[in-house]
C-alpha cells in the first residue's frame, strides 16, 4: 500500500487506501472470527484507527459487509453486459460460466464464506435490495430462451450457484 507524506511529514493513507484497508481487514476478521463476534473495537485495533476514523468511512459493520458485496455485484453487472453483447451460440452458457469463474478471486471466496456463515445478515441486506443472487435470474434469462426446458434452466442456475455463489 502506498502512503503519502502530509505537510507535517507523517505517513498518511489516502481515504481510498484507508477504505480499502478497512475492507481487507474486516473481511479477514469477519471470516476468521465471524461477523457477530467481530466488534468495531476489534476492527479499529487491527487497523490502528480510532472509532471515529472507522465511522468516517463506514456507518457500521453492516455497511462494511454491504460494500464488500458491492464489488462482486459490479462483477455480475459486467458479466450481464458481456453476455448481452455476445452472439447467441450454443457454447455461450459455458463461456459465461467460465468468465464468472475466471473473475473469482481469493477475496471473492472469502466473501462467499462470510455470506454463507452469516445468512441472517445476508437476508437483511437482500431485503434492502442488495441481493446479488437475484441478479443471476437476469444471467439465466440472457442464456436461455422460451424453448429451454425447466430442467436445463435449473441446471444452468445450479452451475452458476456452484461456480460463483459469492453472494
């Protein structure tokens, strides 16, 4: 992580760097200790920040999780845009699934573990309209047509759920 010198000569992170560091550390602590077991104090101590600094970037722990999931939502939006621009060929579902797999990083896998371990939180976020899983319906719609059997739609859904169910 790069740091910038302030007028007083001390090393300081930019706001974007601090925010990224909060997300990185929070994801690690939430997956190691669990979301509920990780306090804001745990976060601030691991980050070397004050609570007010943490709250400057995020209102609460739930907003941190929401931000972690937003990045994957953008990946899904990119996938949807890519699928929509592709010619409708028989191998499009396979290529789309491969593209989704290729975009999966270790951080995405951690976020997936976090989501699976914290279903009540994920349901709360989904109720607020922040449900990435529902967006996969759009992916399936783009990859199928009216002649697609219900079994094939389910198989396609299961393929994406298994391949990249990172919330």
